[in-house]
C-alpha cells in the first residue's frame, strides 16, 4: 500500500527542490565538480576553474564547455523487442516485450518487462486523466478487432506501441510521473513484496533484482521513491542470513534519504542498520546516535519495525 503523501513516490514527506541547470556564466567558480539533474532529466557536469584563475570570460566559457563535453546526456530508449501469444482458459493474449536501455555511460544493462495491450490502454487512460494538456497531441494505437493475432498485425502494433512510449517519455511531466513508473515496474514490485510477506525471500530477491535497476532509472529525479524496494532488499538478505548484503542495501537506502530525517522509513531503517552493524562488527555507535536523535524528533517511529513498515507497500 503506497503512501498518499506524494503523487509520484511512496513515503514523500516534503517538497522537492528541483536542481536547475546553470548557464555558463553561472558555473561555480570554486569547489569540486558537481553533477546536477537538469530540467530534461539529463546529468550535467557543472565545474569551473579556480577563482584565482586569470582566464578571460571567453576562455572560461570554452573551458566549461570542454569539461561539459566529457559527459554524455542520459536518456531512456524504448524498444519492443518481441511479442508472444499466451493462451488463457478462455482467450489468447499478446505479451509485448519492452526493452529499456539507458544511453550514455551510466547503464549497467537493459531492463526487460512484458506488458499486454490492455496495460498500455490503462496507462494511456491514467496519463490522459493526470496530464490532459500534455497528452493532447499523443495518439494511442487503436485496437484491431479482426486478425489482431496475425503476425503482421502484432508486428505493426508493436511498432506503434514503441513509438507511443517514446512520445510519452519525451514529455517531462509524464516521464517523471508515478503513472509512468508504475506501468513499467509496479507488477514486478507488487509480486516481490507479496513474496516478502509470504516469506519467499529468494523469489522476492529475484524479482527485486529485475525491477530495481529500472525503478532507479525512472526515479532518478526523486531518490526517496526507491527506499521501500531497497528496504525490501535488506529484509530479504537479512532473513536469508546474508547480513553483509543486507547492510549494503541499507546503506543505499540511507543515501536516498540524505537530509530527509523526517521520512517515515528513516527511523526504522536506522534501527535495522544498528543491529546489522553490531552483528558485522562495524561502527554502530554513530548509527545509534543518529537513531536516538531521530527518536527524539519522532517518538512514534519507536513502535514500528522496518519489516512491519515495508510489508505494507504494494498491497493488492
């Protein structure tokens, strides 16, 4: 069951401060290079020479442009790689295999999911409802009643659905929406959390391993959205007797919550991390201090364990 606190991600507890793209003149004059997610979802390198530099304005601009040129824009590309017909009791359905590839030098591998035409229809209805103005000129491929399972018809529809995904992803508001992320990740995450609730930790890990990389790509603009899935990863590893892997997953989740100590996962996650750090012989004292500070601000967190909180996500 997702939290209603934010329209795009579970567990939102505060406003998002967007990272704006700077112009060349606004590039920082001192300090280390910074990575910033710009308004189009690209990673830009913002860097500048030392304030003691004797460069002219033109030389400064050329230097900045040269540094920026080392970074490649990050985009998601969609392909319908194949389609297969699956027979059900009373009907046949077509499952389209969607391959999502992140361009640039940051992708560790493509993500692959399967969706039905009716799933695309539901996505389109949701997007039209949430983004009526942005979706006004986006056409959805019509369903053919006759011969819709013929190879030629399936191939034609696959190409049309691929183009549809590319069009909606080009809309900034849509590609950052919860509706779009849910379309590509929700079925797998919902099944993974169901396996977690049932104690099927190995199967949950398998599903999370497939869904999390794509989920991270889709939520690059809002890291706290990944916290529930990362906490599920922690719990699965912990309950399978893999404390080191569990601690690593917890560290990733804590990084997503930097400067967000009021987040509902922050206290329960720290509590779990304290116990893992103690068992692994790591520094648990600093984690314990952070936990005590959190409990002074939010006493209610003391009564909820990380597992009790996590298993509530993605309930049917």
